[in-house]
C-alpha cells in the first residue's frame, strides 16, 4: 500500500537551545483532512553536562504536548542509552509519553545502544515503528507510521428554542 499526503500547513512553535546542553524544536503539522500532529525534535550533544535532564524538564512545556486530543511525537538523538537510564524513562512516563523504539539505534562493531528515542503520547495512533540500518552512519533511521485519523468536520449543534404557538406577546412587555 502506498501512502501520500498533502501538507496543509505547519506552525513553528519553539526553538530552544540551552548552552550546548540540549537543542529542541517543535512544529504543529496539519495534514489535509486529518487531525493536527505536534512533532518535537531533540538533540543532546554527547559531551553535554549532566544537568541536561533538569534543563529539558524546565523547557519541555514548549515542546511536549500533554493534550491527549493531539497526536504527539518526540523524536531525537538523546545520546543516552535508554536501556541503561531509568531516570529518563521515568521522566517521560510521568509526562505521559511512551517509547516506541525498542531496537538498538546505534550499532558499531563493539557495541550497540538505544540512543535515538521516539516517544508518543498515544501508541494506538501509530500502526508500526522501528529502525532501518541505512549504512551511511552508525545511527540507524528511526521511523513510525501514523494512522490516518480524520478530523470530524461536522460537529453536533444544539439549538435551544421556545415554542411560541401559544405565547402572549403582552406578557413580554
């Protein structure tokens, strides 16, 4: 099956850079005839300071969407092996995010690690995810496939009215 879409608009939300510790950017993306999806991207340099989690926690509201009515993906090179860092996993879970990439994302001859993370706020919005070795880098390509969630164009409208068949107009004067 082949997928195609027309990007209707995107809205630049935030770009946060915190002293070579962490870089974050966030976009709202609206695909034609579909619900809005918020995408956050994070890059943490490998030599960043150990306080990066505190900085991330301070700035996460500009990047992370906790609104369950909006599809949300947080993707990036965190440069920390998620299989060895319980603190990061707990912090994301507290914010309602679930990691959907489980395979190693960086593989060398001597090691493999899960340092490229992809978090979503609702796993049921996505049909599949994984990693693909691309050969150009020691980092594998991480991907996810989003379900097409149609936006309800027609919402119920409730009208309140009075039956005026037997109304006395003098009673209102």
